[in-house]
């Protein structure tokens, strides 16, 4: 994914836990406000709109990367 490093930086800014593509996002200790802010950061940085139905299926960092790659095509 071409934005992988940027996505990881945004996620890291919201949590102090280590993670990888297989990490379940809920395990990072992010609350709903953190998630909304993170999604807004992705949309702003990559000039995309992420439909809420796409986010509802995201469970892991890898899922998130896949959704962002699909939208940014």
C-alpha cells in the first residue's frame, strides 16, 4: 500500500501500543472519539471520503489498510 507509512503514523499518534497488520483495532485502546478523529485524519490526508458502511467491517489494521487502498484507487 502506498500510504502504509502515513497510516501507521496516524494510528501511532492515537495509541502508545505497538501494532501490526494483524492487530485488532479495539485492542489498541482507542475510544470512539479517537476512531472518529483517526478516520477524519485519513480522509484529510488522502483526500478521500470513507463511507461508514466500509468502516463497520474493519476489525484489524490490515482490514483498514485494505479499505483505504480500495477507496484511494
